[in-house]
């Protein structure tokens, strides 16, 4: 057997080899010469076969655990700022992670889709993803439908969670910071028996924020257990539980392009609405079996349940109903109640391995998967018009008006069922040439019941998703590649005739180069992606949507990691040219959008840079670094091409002092120069301000 993807035993006693122990997440790697058997478990990412990422005809960016720890991220959204391919999108009142990849934002009314260990994880309402259980993050660029089924053309984000280890280790960390930030986080792993290892990761935070009245309280709990059934077979079970309470927050208003119309701390909702509550629970089982030295069978089951419920007072966006445009100070609001829920179950089985036909070596993936997804979106609303439910944006008097009663606006009950099969073969043609051939077929059934109008609809669809790639290995360090792939994404909702919208369709072409040396890993990619069947306003049936739009994104990306003797550099840069590819009408407001219009919240240039180094000072071990983030100006409202968000630059810094082998102290500073900026927006009256200068102190005890 070449190696086990689930467990590698390093037997070092009596052999005079130092035993290498995987350190706790808050400690560095340590080497001992104790004459004790040390067993370390290594995990290879499932659903990729035996082809290393460096040999794939695809750009892949990894946000490793060192980066996440250095910059002190606590959510997935914060981590995504360090890949320039991602841009922040409207986050629906702070209720979920929302980002675009390569310019394609997906559905604005749903969270950004992401994978957890290769399974769907972002679908539903699990809130901002807590980083405590994240080991590292892969950004798999380009359409992933040929392997994962439904996918955005910009790519897929795959979160790799922390896994059980046999060596007992762990840490406890506490944080304090600006705006009464308080957080405690813990992680412990070790063996229960010779064949069973377990891990427990948890976090609790209770914090205010730079926004008046807006705070959050969240708890996450993620235990996991791994059972080595035999030398070739193992089972891993991971559980996830999350509870989060947070005031719904649409941000600030911007009048006449004055981004300081009101202080960026000004909350324009109603504190008496109370917190919106998010609850999520997930189960994931992974089975791995080595049939022989060349072939492996991998399977798994994933189930996630989530709910989002709560009231909000949202700024009215209709100009004819908005008093603010009359006197410049009286803001008309709607009151809403959301009752959202989702159930997502999926199963996957994959056979991968290597075989030869003459002079050709084949790296095969053969798999099948299925899912059942149930989505409930119920929205209740009060909409009274001018003077009915308002607030003064300059001298707000919260609670001065009775909270209006809400009535049902709509309630969609959607059921999706899908079955997919796929085959992929990466062929070693010669010493220098490799070709990738892949295809996937999906059968999708979708049923939607809109209870307010008692409209029932269904759809049956079949999709083929091909993937082609070519790799030229110049030498052991440099490779060139090209690829073409197609994808799809089922749309939720119905048209004017009560029929489902079908699926968005995408295609993407990419060429690139990869460099890998002992000190430098870099990828340069050029791509051209197109998406069609995007929802726009139905030109015939006013008030309804239809899948008639299309958009295009072209760009250049550079991702590089350089490890010099005295410092480390991580650089991510993207240049994007995004635009609508057809004349259309905006689905929300019925406004004409001409061909060539930019896509919302997508900057043309983005830079993310992190410089760090380890050094000793007065016999103390320290690690310090600075970060730089540049985001170009971008469109702030898909229906108003004149509203653009200004460019901004942010600087950050961190220092971590390893006081003893167990105890460390870290300080993180963000937005050092207190730059005022807009993070993202949906409309000039729903513009979300970025966080001002803030600091965080953390103390960690590792064992």
C-alpha cells in the first residue's frame, strides 16, 4: 500500500528516528526523542482521487490554518477576504456568509454555497460559519458541476474541518476586544482506545459591535469520532451544532452619494424587534476502504437541518413609498417576520484508483450521489407607506411607535430530489503530457408549493456536465494547463405561469501556469466564464420573473506563497471584467439593464497581501505580520448603474508571543488607519458599512 488517506502510523521508538507529533492548533510542531510510540493520523481530502492538486488543470487556492490563526478570523466570511477571487455581497442583514467567486454572486436571497468536506454545507440557513472547527479552506475555481453537481461558474469553497488525532493535545483560548468582544474557544483530541480517536471543538461568543444596538451571541459545538475498523478501513462521524442570536441589520442610508449621510454606527431598524435566531445541526459520516494498493472506495452521508426566525424593521426601498426622498430625514420602514427552514440530506459513493492500458496510466474517479433538499421560506410583512412606520435618521427615537402586526406575504415549500453519476479520468499520456476527461449526469426533480396562492408546480430535468483538461509538465516545478467545463444551478421559485424556473447554465474556459519549489508556490490563471438563464423581470408578465438574463466574467488571477529565510509572503490578486451579456429588465424593480452593465458588488481589482515572520526577542519566540487589502470601486445597486461604492484600502497587523511552551498571547489590529468604507450593498438605502479600527487580545493555553 502506498499510503493511507486516513491513518499513517509513525513508529519511531527503538529505531533512533525522532517522532514527529502533530501539534495542537495553538502550538508549533515539536520533535522529541522519547522512546515512545507516537501515532499520527493524516487525512486526505475525499472525492478527489489520487491526483495531487498541483497536477489538476484547475486553479486551487488554500487558506491554511496558519493564516487563519495569524489574522485571527472567527468566521468564514473574514477568511474569504484573503482570496482576491472572492468579493463580499449583500449579507441579508448579517444573517449569513455571502460572497461571489470570479464575479458571480449567486442568489442574493440565499447564503453563498460552500462544501464541508466535499458535501453541501452552505445550502440552508446556518448563519455566518464559525471558524473554530475549520482546519483549512480550499477555493476550487471554475465550475465544479462535473464532480459536485450543482455549482456556480466561479467555483466552489470547500471547508476542511478539524479531525480526530490519536495523540492527546488541545488548547483553550479566550479573546477580548473592541466593542465588548468576548469569546472563548476550545479544542481537545486524543485516543479513546487503540482503534478509536475523538475530537471536541467548541466556541462561545457574546459581543456588541460597531453598530448601535447590534450584537451577537453564538455557541458552536462540533464533536467527531473516528474508528479504525482494520488497517484498510475506517469510519469518521462528525456532528455540528450551532445557535446564534443577532439583531437583523440592513445597514445605513446613502443620500445623493454622500456616504456619510449618517454615522456608520447608526442603526435604522427597531431594537424592540428582538434578535433573529438561527439554529443548525449537522451530521456527517465518511467511510473509507482500501481495496488494494491502487484502489480505494469512499462513501458518506450528510444531513443538515437549519432554521432562521425573527422580526426586522427594514428600510422601504420603493421611491414612491419612501418619505426620505421628500424631506431628507424621515425614513419609511417595513416590518417583516421571517420563518425559514431547510433539511438537506445527501449520500455519496466513489471508487478511485489507478490502472494502466499499455503506455497510458489512468487516474480514475467513478462515483454516484443523491440528495434530498427541502426548503421553507415564509415571509410576513407590514407595508404601510409614507408616514405609517418611520424614523428620523438624524435623531432616531426608537420605540416611539407601536410595532405593526405583520401578515403573510408568501410561503414557499420547495422539495428537490436529485441523483447524479460521474466518471473522470486523468491520463498520463507521456512523461510531460496529461489529459483530463470527465462527465456527469444529473436527474433532478423539483416541486414547489406557494401556500399563499395555493400554487403547486413541479419540474423534471436532466443535465450533462462535461469537463476537459490538458496539463503539460515542463519539469518537476512548472506545469501549464488549460480546461473547459460546464455547470448548472437549479433555481428556486416559479414564473408567471406557476412553473419552476429551471436551472442557470454556465460554461468556463481557463488557461494557467503553476510553479512549485521548496520556497514558492504560485498559480497564474486566465479565464472566461459565461452564465445564462439568470432571473430577470418578465417583459410580458409584469411583476414576475423569468430566466432570460446572461452574464460574463473574464479575468486574471495570481495566487502566490513565498517562504523566505526571514519572512513569509502570501499574495492574492485578481482583475475581473464582469458584465451583463444581454439586455434585460431588473427582476426586483423592472428597470432596464443594458448589455455590458457591471455586476453588483464586484470590484475590477482586488489585492490581499499578508507578510509575516518568526523571530526571537530577548529569548522569547514571536510571530508578527502585517496585512493589506485593496478593493476597487464597484456597482452598489443592480438596478441603479449610477450608484457605485468607493474603493478602499485596509491595513492590519498581528503579533503573537509564545511565553512558554503552553502559554501564548496574541494581539490583532484591523483597519489600522480607521478607514471609513462600505462593505457591500443592495441599494443606496441598504448599504452595509465596514468595521472601523478595532483590536483583539487573545490568550491561549495549549497542551
